[in-house]
C-alpha cells in the first residue's frame, strides 16, 4: 500500500492537530475531570520563561546607557505603569506588576503559535520515539479551557478588590442596590451576576477566538504544501509568511487587550456605583 493511501485527508489532518493530550477522552461537552496536559505544560512553561526574562532584565539593569534588551523592558514597564495609573485609582503596588505579568505571560503563550504546526508530530516525536499520532497542541490560549481559566483568575481578583475596597457589607449592598435602588434588590442582584459572568466569559472568549482562528488558518496554509505540484509549496511559503507577519500584530494586540481589560475590571472594582 502506498504512502499516499496512508496520508490523512484534510479534515483528518486538522482534527488531529486540534486534539489535546488529555488525561482521558472527552465524551461530554462539560467534563471537569479531564485535564489537557499540553495546555497545562505550556502555560507553566511560558509563566516560568516570563519570570526568567523579567528577572534577567532586573538583574542586568544599569543606571548608565541601557542595552536594547533593558530599553525594551523599561519601555514595556513604563507603558504598563501609565495605563494602570490612568485606569486604577488606588494602591497599584500589586496591580501594576500584575498587569505586566499578564501581558508578558499571554504574549509568550500567544507567540507559541509561530512554531511550525508539524514541529512535534513531524520532527520531535519521531526523534523521541513517540508516535506521531499522539495529540499535542502547543498554544494554551487557543484552548478554551486555558483562556477561560485565566479570565476566572481575573474574576477572583475583581471580587477580591470589590470586598477589599468597599468592605463585605458595602459590596453586598452594592450588589443589591445598584443600579436601580434597594427596592429592586432581586433584579439588581441578577443584573450584577450577569455582568460578572459576561465580563469573565467575554474576556476569555475574545482571546480564545482570535488565537484559535489564527491556529486554524496556519493549519489550512500548511495543507497547501500537500497539494500536487510546485504551486502548492510556493503558495504555502507566500501565504504562511504573510500570515505570520500579520499574526505578530494579533499576538501582541490580544495580549495588550487582555491586560487592558484586566486593569479596567479591577479599576471598576475600586469605584462605587
């Protein structure tokens, strides 16, 4: 039997690359017992890498003429500081570093999308003696679980600062009285719960949707290489290069939007209705 007969179809190729290395096969839409090991690994990897990068920048910082690396980090820190100052009116000793961490972490996770789509299944796995059929997705933010997980962390921070700034009694009173007064307490509470849920879901879904679409487009471009003739390979190089260049903007723009919305939501927790 020829190699062509063994080759997967376009749909099989995409489905395989969109599968996760999970603890078990998912059969239901919602199953919290399943852990996507690839998403967990690369999220932690990018978090550690971000800490190492920022640690190196802090250790090598000098008061003299800065290096390009130090200048880039200083520009980033100043940008985050200015944004946090204009949005959050209160103590920013934790919030500004948090925003910086969010931007660096999400940027690194998004940047994994630039790795070749067949890097693991086509090169690394065969070298390690691992079956190329094993599922593995690299980009944590292209996994809905990863994106929603980060947004849930933002939700916890929103609730924490709401209680810290207003007090537990003040926060509960705001839930029951805003925006239509205490007489409409049940309706106000429902609206407040919907608002918290909408913020959390939209924050995660926005990041997930953009990164998932980018990953899917890279897979479609990769399929051009399987076309018969030279045209498919040339088209793959041209389309892949053009999309990679444009995707640089998406990667960092989505990280910036996520950071800004995190600041906005925490800033709103500081304000009373």
